[in-house]
């Protein structure tokens, strides 16, 4: 049975489903399937639709209709709606044809007149909704009636002159009927406009502001975004896009009628909703608008060719809109719940047996109270000093929960100062040859603080994995680091699936979500050297310059990796059954290594490791505060050799000062202890240690 469970969770990983659903392009899956079904259906029922002529006509319609759909998307992403787009479209067509046919303007002059008409109509809505804060639905419903009435009054004045007059412009004629490579000019122009808006919405500050305002208007306001002007300008831009579509339509059709633009707002709204743009704002794209446009146009053209009358076709379109709205509301409400139920996917992990650490146990792991008498530094003045470091002047450094690097001044460490502010969650740190403090910052990447206190970003990304569904190029949880003799920085990323605030979820998965990376300051490049590690944590380069030790926290083991030399690429487990969950590893003055245990193992958690179904049900039915977790009430550190022999251990078995340890650095006969869960640093006197040994001296030699 265990073998079957192991195979099932190895080759049928449920987390892939959650990763797919969490992708932004997953919203396009439903409209894409709908498009395939509609094209296949009407391709059989109306074969002429898929001919060269049919596709050319369809592309011209998509060019015009798609721009109006993009206009609606821009407004909806900003959290609004524009029911006046159909009337705006009609007025813009009338303006373009009046300029060309009646007043015989140049093409560029008619284009400006058309765009200006659209911008003016949009500005009316923008002022009323953005600045006067009227309801978007009711406001645009009223302006739709007003603009349509204006169109009906102006049309009879120019209709006859538009019909009987023909503009003498080769450019206008080419725009209406010419093309390049068998594709109409209108399609090329619409594609350029759509591309520009795709870049604007997804790659520019104004686009990000539109999405921010639509997603959380109050938060956007608190962040300093000019909400009213963003909303107003979204309507102006929508009007101009509508004008661009109307200009292309006027060039193609060459005439205008009383029903121009009638019902367009419903068709466009249907296309946008079917494409995946949410009615609640904050989510949408140009691609979604165009995808929905193709679905609606294929559907309406197919119904027309089948002889379905206009009222029936409108009813069908209305029913589709109703279904789209229902799906949108349900999807927005349940999407995150669905992702949560599939994203967390525990693996089958058969952990090695736990050594005996009960009271009275013999051996190197025997509990003791050696750490109960440590001196406390900075108690109550710092939070979450996950790692510590000491420089050549004996000053003591640590990170804090507030994103600061705090320095305690030698020799007594009673005075302290904020050495630098980085942000994020400062974790592992070490000094390089030049005296720069290199820091892993959870949520940000790898950073460096110079002796002049300048904060420098070294790297926050690495080449993306070829077959990864999620984007693992960005560093989520850079954890610990060490520096090789040639200056290369080896550092761990504990997990590529979770952030610093929910790292404990990775424990329940116990899947190989972590990796070991290398940053080369000479080439300023980052590469992944080991993948599929179980929450890799502490990293310590060995003096041989060819290998390093690293800890895998949830696997309760320490491994050795050769990054250079004749055994380059080899990985070997040196300790497979630690009694707790290993964190940072650092050098000791006697040539061995100190290893901290962030928490101790428990029989219940060990048993749960081979019960992935149980752990998955726990994540669904139990609040995170009540999930199984390591025992964080017995601080422990051990000394090991590079070959994995455990020499001794030191405990705070009464949880007096250090109930949990995440780091320790030896310096001049003392061990300095840090913890992500403490508000202090411990100073512990090491019996028999070299009083002159320092970490910088061990790595880089005596100062010249």
C-alpha cells in the first residue's frame, strides 16, 4: 500500500492543477474552449465562414469590434462600465464621414475629428463618474440615451450629403478596401493599436494604476494614486478607442444609418465578459477582449447565415451574456477557494527514524541545560534576528522583522544602531572578502550592504526552469548563504512555491520545492546548481574550496555538495536522521561545524509525513494555527564533522532563553545565537574554544 501511495503522489501531483489555476492566463481557458466550440460548430453548419473571403470579412469586423471591446475592457478594469459606447461609436462614424464626404477634409483631419468626438463623449462620462462620483451604470445609461438622441437629431442634416458625395482620396479608399499580404489595412492598424494598449495595460505605470483602482479603489487612494483622474481618463481613452474603431468602420462601409451602433454595447459587454474580464474590476486584458470579440462575431455571423432573425439572435446573445455574468460572479467568488484546495499538495516523504532524545538518553544528543545560562543581548529591542554576523572589529549584526540590519557595538554590545534598512525579511548573512555584508532577504533576493552602509541589490532572479508551470525565475525565499574562496556566493532558496509569510505550508507539503543557487559577482550572473530540495536552509562552504554543506529542514538531514574539483556535481547525505529540523550551519574554531535545530521532531509529525492524504485534509478542514508543527520549545545546537559525525550537543531544554535556534556564529571563544522567533541574541561561552578565532579570519585570513 505504501508503494502505491508513493507512486500516486509522485506521478500524479495535485499541485500542478493549483499552479495552472493560479496562472493569469488560466482565465482564458473557458473563452478559448468556447471559441473552439463555436468555430467548429459554425464551421460545419456554415462552411463559407472559414473560406478566404469569409475570414477576410471576419478579420475586418474583429478589427473594428475588437477596438470597442478593448475600450469597454479599459473601463471595466478601472472598476466601471460604459453603456454609451454604442452611441459614441455612431457619433464618431458620423463625424468621420461628415469630415470626409461633406467637408472634404484630409484623412488625418477626419481622423482627429473622429477621435476628438470619441474623447469628448468619454470625457463627459469621465467627469460625471470620476470627479462627481456618480454611479457608472446609471450615468452611462443616461448618456447613452442623450448621445443616441443627439445622433438621431444630427443624422438627417448630413445623411443625404454623405450618401451622394464621394471623397476623392486614394488613402481613404485604400484604408477601406486595400490591404497588405491579403490582410486589410484596417486589421493592421487595429493590431498596432491593440499591441500598444497591451503594453500600456501590462507594462506601464498608467496601466498598473488602472488595474489598482479597479481592484481596490480605497487601497489605491491610500497608496497615493489619483483615483478620480485615473477613472476619468479611462473613459476618455475608451472614447478614443471607440473613435478609432468608428473611423475604420466608416472607411470600410462608407455610409451611416439610423441603426448604426444600436445594440453594440450589449454585444461588446458580452464579448468582454466571455473573454474573462471581470465585472468587479481589476482584472482583464487586451487578449481577453479580442478573444471574446471573435467568439461573439463568429456566433452572430453564424446565426445570420443560418437565417436566424435579429430579435432571436439578440435574445441568444442576451442569454449568453447572462450565463457569462453568472460564471464571472461564481468564478471570482470561488477561484481562490478552488486554488487553495488544489495548490497545497503534500507529498509522500518517508523520513529517517528519529534518534533518542528523551531524558536520560545516552550519546551526543543527550538533553542538557548548557544553553540556559547564556548572556542575552538586545533583549526587547530587536525582533526576529534570524541570523547574526560579526565583523573584524567585533561588532555584532542581525536582521529584524522590520527589514533593518541592526549593529551592536563592541565590546559590550549594550549600544546599538540601525546599520541599514533593506526591507523584506533579512535572513542569512555573511561578510565577504571586502568587508561587505551579504544578506539573503526573504521576498526580495540577495543583497549587499557596503561598509559605507550603501544597500546594493545583487540578484533577485535566475533563469526559469524549462518545465516549470509557475514562474520560478523570481526569488521568493532566499534563505541562507556562504561565500566560496573565489567570491562566488552560494545561497539557498527554501521554496519556490511559497513566500516568507506562509513558509510553514511548505512543511506540510514536504515536496522538493527548494533549490541551491550560485551568484558570481564577476559576471553578475545567477544560476541554479541543485533543484528539488526539501526546504534547503543553512549553507556552509568547506575550507577545501570545492564543496559545501547544506541542510534540508523538513527532511531532517544534512548533505554535502561538490561544486568544483574532480567530484564536481556530486551530492552525498552526511546525516540522514537528525532529531530536529536543521537550520543554519557555520564553521567552528576546531575545524568542525555548528548546526542549529529550529525545532524538534515529534512522532505525530513524523507519522504524518507518510500520510499525504491526512495532511491535505488538515489544510482544508483545520485553521492554520492548529496545523501540526515542530516542537519549538527546546532549543538545540549540535557540532558535526564534515563527514557527518555528531560530536556534541548543547540544549536549552527548559526553554528559558532559546526555545528555538535558527543561527549561531562562533567568534573569539563565544557562540552568538539568533532565532526567527526571539527578541534577543544569545552569547554563550564555548569551553576550550580558540579565543582568537573569527569567522572573517577563517574565510579571508588575517588583515594585511
